[in-house]
C-alpha cells in the first residue's frame, strides 16, 4: 500500500548507506600531494591537551606524557555539499586514504597511539574543507636535566613537535589559539615533583641538508619535593654526625666503646651515600646532596681521628707520669691505658696494676689487682673505689683530655654553621 511505502522511506535504517569516499570525492584527487601543492605553504594549527605526566626518570633522563594532539588545516579537495552545514566525523580507517600532516616528536624515545578498544583517532571534516584530526598519544622523550642542585633542583623539560618531511616552504606549524592552545588536566600530580608551569612556544630548526622547519614547544617546569629526601638522606646523616659526637663524653680510656662507635657511624654514613648514588645517574659533576653527605662523612671521620689523637696523647702523658714516679720499670708493668687496651676495663691510675698481659675477665683482673695491693691501699681509697659506680660522671670529667673538651664545642658549632650556609645557598 502507499502508506507502507511511505513508512519505508522514512525509516533511515532501510536506506542504503553512501560511501564516505563518494561524499568526499577521495578517488577524484591525488592525496599523496599536500593541499595547494606548488603554492604557498599550508598552515597547520596545533593544540594540545595534556592528560597526564606518567613518570620522570632521572636515571634515563626522560619523561613520559599522555596527551591529546589535535591538527587543524584546510583541504578543499575534501569539501562537500551539505544542506545543514554540518560536519562529518570518521574514525582512523579513513586516515590512510587522505593527506594528513606528518608531525613527529623531536627527541622522542618511544611513542604509541592508544588502540583500546579501537585506535584513538578522530577525523572531522567540514563542508568547506576544514579538517580536525585528533590523536591520543603516549610519548617518552628526552629531558636534558641538570643535577648540580639535586635534590633541591628545578628541571625544565620540553616536548617538541615538528614536521618530518615538509620544511617551512611547504608547511607552516603554529599554535591554533596562541598561548591558550596548551591545556592541562586539573588533577595532574607527580610523586616527586610539583608542576610549576606549562607554556607553549614556537621556533625554527635548521638542518644542513633539508633547510628550515617550524617547531613547536610544550614547556613545563618541575620542582622536586624535598621532604622525601630530608627523611631518607639528610636527617639520617644529621643523626649519624650527632651520634659521633657522643664519643667526646665517653671516658678516654674506654677504647672499645669509642672505637666501635666511630666505626659504626662511619660505616652507616657510607651506606647512606651508596644508597643515594645508586638511584642517580653517574654524572661527572658534584650534586648538592653529595656536598652535604661528604661533609657529614668528614665530620664523622674527624671524630674518629680525634679519638686517635686523644688516645695517643693520653698514652704519652701516662708514660711520662709513671716515669716520674719511678713506676715504669718491669717486664709486665703497664699503665692504665695499656691495661684498658688489653682487658677493656677501667683502672685507676693511682693503683698499681701488676697484671698478666692477657687476663681472663675484668672481674678477675680487678680482684687480683686488689689482692696484690691490699696492703698498700688505705681505707679512704677503698671507699673511693667502691663508690666508683656512683660517681661515673665526676670521674669521666676528671679523665677527659683537653682535646675532648674543645671538640664538644668546635664540632657542633662548625656543623651548625655549615648547615646554615648549605641551606641558605641551595634554597
């Protein structure tokens, strides 16, 4: 019936689709040539929306960015008639049949177009021949980083776009909307960096064999988070330096205590320095963190050297005193410092120690010394020796060398001055 025929015409799903090639007249033109071939250069506008900065690698000196790259140009060969002046949108299958700009990323290492669930490519053609070509791309590109102020540094990186085949005589790249051509997602964040700014710029690149090319720049500045490195490197280094100063308050005759403390702090500082260097590229210049860690290591090392000087001068002083008293004779006679080196126990210099060279324990040594000299020790001296444990602080103060006294003031003062200078210079 006439009514059924009319309903079939209104049902668009029953109408035979028209091929895009026929609408755009693709087969009537040679799209291997650029629009306006042989004439003035074709202007190609670019705008970029940065979706995310995925990673920043100091070791590889590169960054990975995901972005939407959009191209704008006019190709009159793609113009078509439209009663409603509406554009037509196509996917990536039409790209291989028409001319598109050959924009590439300068200094890129790896890049790919996302293809889930299909290739993330969009082509929109307007009736007057204007074309919008959009891609979703992830690209890894080089960033020439300077680590002289690491980890108090700010890195300036850029992603550069350029035509590969067409120089400025054939293609002119420009930012479509000026400074507003570059937009970013509000939720972009990085674990180790603050993103300080994004900016767009343009310039020219010269190649000796092919000429001048238009080049576009996506510039961004990254400032590093310092708190992570304060917790992992600076604060442990400060604690190790302060811990090395504890030896200045330990009795100079306590050789095992002071030596073991010095060696422990030196080895810990070496471990901290090795851990920081392992996560950094092997650059040929000194970084800011190297300056701090090496100076801290020097303070720890000097605290060990300080005790070596104290121990040596103490030994010389004790020998001179014993010679004056006439107690330096005898094969097995030794002073308090030498006895301390053998058995690890404290001995009063006022008590003669006629001990065998290698006693079995501290208690046996003290017992034998007491039995040997019991007849020569009076009651006040015995009382002082029994109250030794209750007057440790007084005895330590009495048995400190003058070098230890000065070190308690000089080492912390110089280290505080160094910290003020360091943080004032690099921050």
